[in-house]
C-alpha cells in the first residue's frame, strides 16, 4: 500500500499543491500505544456535527492498517489507531476526499477561532449582498420598464453569485460530507434550495423573464448564517480542559546520576529507575517513590483535599502533585506516557469524545426533516410536470417548496433559546459554556457532588477545643506564624495574638510549629509529634498543643459547609433527583457531611479513576448524571458526566472541564440552572411545534403553486422571526415554583 501522498499528487479530487505531511513526519508525530499499535492525532477544524463524526470516522477506518478512529467534536481531534508494521495509511488523502481539510494535531494553545471568523465573514458578505439586491428589487417591484428590470437582474446576479459561492460554502461543504457518508443533515435541503433558486434565477435573467429570485436566495443564506453563527458561539465556549490539564505536565526534570551529576532532560526521555530532584514550588513530573528528603505536597490533583500531605522517604508520589516544602529526591516508577497525569488526560479525552456524540435536538429533528422535505419537493416537481408539461413552472414550484419549508426557523430558534438562556444564567452569576448542556441538564436523574470546595468551602474551622484560655493565646501566636490551613483556623480564634513575640520559632513540614513564648516551650501540630505516643480516633482533624513536653489540650477541625448546601440538596431531592457524594477524603469526614446534609449515598477515598468509574456505573443503570466538583482530581469526572457544574473558585482545569460555572459562589445555582434549563427546553419544544404548524399551513399553498420563491423566502423569514420572538420570552418573568421560591429564599434548617 502506498504511503501518504506528497504535495500535489491528489489528482482524484483536483487538489493542487496540498501540503500534506509525509510519512516520516506522521511517524514522528505518532506514539506507540502498544507493541502492535500506533496512535496518530489529526486536527479536523471543519468538523461540527454528528454527520461529520460519521463521515470522518468512516473515511479513516476503511483505510488498510487502521484499527479504530474516534473524533472528539469538542477539540476537533481524531485519534487514529493503526498497525505499526503496516505502511503509514493515507489519512489526509482520505479526509480530503471526504471533504475535510486536516493537519497533524498540535497541543500548542489556540491562537484564535478561525471557524468563527469564517462564519462571521460569510454572514457579513451574505448580508451585504442581500441588502443591496433588495434595494434593486424595490425598483423592480415598483414597476420598472423591461430594460431597467433586466439590468437590475444582471447586477443582482453579479452580486449574488460571488456572495453565495463565498457564504454558501459553509452549507455546501457540510452537505457534501453528509452525502459522502450516505446520510443527511439540515444542510442538505438548504444547499439544494439555494443552488436550485440561484440556477433558476440565472435562467430567468438570461431569458429576460419578469421575475428573478436573487433577493430570496441571498436573504435565505443570510438568515441561515445568523443561526449557524449563534450556534457556533455557544459551541466554541465548550470545554478545553484537556489542554489545561496537559499544561500541568512539566516539560522537563532534573535527573541525578549515580556520581551526583545533575542534568535537565525532557520528561518523555526519562526511564523508570532514574532519580529526579524536585525543588520546593515545582510539580512532580513523573510517578515515583521519595528516596531522600521530607516535606509537604499539595495532592489536590489526586485526593481533591486542600490540606497539605506530609511525605518522607518511602512515600509514593504522583505526577502533577505540587511540592510545597523541602527538596525531594524521587526514583521514577513510570514513564511519562504511563504516569498518573497522562492517565487523567486520557480519561478526559475519552469522556469528551463520548459526550461529543450527544445528538442535539436540532440534529435529531433534521435527520427526520430532510428526507421528508426532499420527497415533497420531488413530488411537487413530478406532479406539476405531469399536469402541465412545463418544466420551468414545475421547477419553480419545487424550489418554492424547498425554500418555504427550509429549516431556517429550526436552525435559528434552538441557538437563540440557548443564547437567551445563557444571558438569563449570567444574570444569576452562572456562565454557560456549551448550549447543548441545557438539553442534557433537563434529562438529569442523579446529581453527584464532590465534598471539599463544593459542598464545603474548603476552609478548616475549629469545632472543639480543650485548650484553656491561658494557653489559647500562645497557640494562636504560634499558629499565626504558619500558612497551614489548620494553623489559620487556630489563629482566627485570637487574631490579636499575632503581635505576641515568639522566640526560636521553627516550623517542621508535615509535623507542626514550635517556639518559646514567655519562657515556655510550645508545640502545635500532629499528636504523634506534639505529644509522643498519643493516638486519636476521630472523624475530624486533630492538632495537639503541648507546653514543655506536656499536653495542654487539642483542637478539632472540620470543613465549613456552604450556606446553601442543605437547601440545594433538598431542592434537588424534591425534584426527584437522587443525590450522592463522592470524595477523596476519609470515610469519617465524608460520612459526617452526608449525615448533616441528609444524603444517604456517599463514597470516600475516591481517586479520579474511581469517580469516573462510579459515574459510568450510574450511567450504565440508565441514569443521566450531573457532576458538581471543583478540584483538579474532579476534572475527568466533570468531563465524563452527562452534564457538569463547577464553582468559580474551582481551579482552572475544573472550570474548563465543566459545562456551567457559577461565579456567584452560591451552591443553589445548581437547582436554579436546572429551572432555567427546563424553561428553555419548553421553549425549544414550542419552537419545534411552531415550525411544524407553519409548514402545515404554508406547504399546501406552495404545492398548489400559489407561492413564488420570493414569497417563500419572506414567509420563511417571518417564521424565523416568530420563533426568535418566542425564544425572547425566556427573559420575561415567570411565577416561581415552590422549589424555586425556596432556592431564592434559603430554607430554615429543621431538627
């Protein structure tokens, strides 16, 4: 089998000087996923719908040597697995034949949105042509003489042809890709209607007929592009969390050889068994075991808990963890492609690829809509040909049927509802990043919450203390010198103690802080360090204060629940939505929060993969799942859920992975978003009903020959305005339900 074509060799589709990558470039950009398989990632910027997924994947999987091809519609990346021993499959030639330009995928940050720019320019060109042709048409409608009318028709043709060729390619390329995949989408009847109207208008102009419909075809293109641009505006705000997570992966690391020599190497070249030096403030680049040094690490990526974790010789660490204190020498256990962070990235890619296959309402309607419209138009042409024998009359009626039944209202109304919903959500402090999330949110039957930072504020507070008032000032004075979360909670008990002098102050990472106060030696920290031999069993975090080696009391800590946590859980439960808590924290800590909130189902000590597996199990049981989380370790689960939300305080990766982000800091944004999503769903259904009623009313007139293409275009535009006006109702007031009223006014806790 021949390898990938070199530039200028694809004569089958008339391409010239196509700069496709050569075989060697593709092999270098690919990576081995097993002894027998290679993976190549390809960027396909034009992919935008379910038909694109089918066409692209079909074009690739039929190539010799290719095992699988999966398109992620969010990132527009195709991951292709192919046999290592085979020649490089001609990926780019196959995609080009299917109508898609492609390049090798790059993880470099996006420099903009070329697709949005293309849509915006196409809309502007179509609008310019439509307005100018409409001005010329006014003179024709006003009764211009035959010579003037013919001249205006010629000028209109000169404006319409380049405008439709430039702006209409948005629909033509999509329709061609769908037909190549032996399927259909909304763009097929649109393209047929545009091209037939343009061709008929040209014929009428050259034949000096009294009517031409260049104004209809450009107006139709303009209105359709407005809907397509609005839809893209919602889609382009979808998650790009994989890129954010990948940026956490250090590009290089300092390796230490047996003779003590230190070198900086690319992490991809570091093998298991090598030694790494990780300084404070650096992220751990690869999974391994601490061999020398001690300190504390930020393990939020793994557990989701903000409290630092002490490490010492023998401790296991994972890629992506942040070294807070103390230099660590780590022996590498796994290569870069097998590290914990790489596994998280792959989980998120798989989850996003699965969610990108969600078929939106407009796509589902179009799959039924297009064949019906084509059949009716063909029937109209055939019927009029049989009755009159006039092909021009028959074609005019068929074109009128295509235009008047064009799914412009459907294509505009759905994104318009989503834009209005996004605005309504924004007014309540909620950012919507993906319009289809509204459709998915309505279907939710289970809500899964992370604990720390989501149900709680992620800030420790003292719940109980046995320290006498006389020693409390000393404890607060020590604690005020530390940035540890538990120390901050103790310091908050007596802020004025920060002015009290402390001599010979020393903080021991992972253990606690010590110093002399008024001649006495105090220690505040872990029980085993502050008081030798002490053991404590509690659902809460414990810090012990000792004076001159003798214990003088202890502090118990717990996280602070968000003020709206109870009302939010109750509101969801009253809507029939099952609520569950999953957390990386201890069993005791999670159980305490679950009891306080009245949640019966909870799981503790959950790693990112465990959370994804739990969501998969719920989905396997037929439930649509909402995930609410905030941490780095929640990102794969946020991507894997049917729909997801994150607070504005979440880390960047968590915010990027979520469909909705509530920046107001209020957890009751979850049921509030659900209420708006349900209203939006009702409006979408109403718009679909309006489109059907409109077609039922106007279709008989078009089939009977009472509608010209121009009247059809005007009627189509009026139907679009009607459904847009209906979408604007989402901004209007509506009497809140009992549950919504409770959301707006938090419920009082009951005993």
